[in-house]
């Protein structure tokens, strides 16, 4: 899978995250806001931003892994 395709897949998967997690990912990773800025924008605590981001990353890792495994030819 080419880098461009992988990025497109990742953006699609981010879009499918529950809003609670997707918004944190968008602000932190796509808009480049700090954890403190993200917390202020969303009206939540710093630790809540960190927790949501960690959960979102785990969800994305599982999604990517599942997608990659489904593309593997049967042995």
C-alpha cells in the first residue's frame, strides 16, 4: 500500500470515529493544537483530552490492523 493510500485510509478511519474521539484527533493531530488548547476548545480537562486521544489511537490501530489483515491473501 502506498503512503498516499495509507493516509487516505487513515483519514477515512478518523472520520468514522465516534465524535467524542474524532474531535480530539482533529484538533490535536490535524490542526496541531496543544492538549491545553484542545481542552479549552472542547471544554474538557487536560487529562480527558489525553484519555480520548489514547483511546482514539487504539481504535485506529485496530482498524488499520483489521484492514491490513483483510487484504492478506489466504494461505
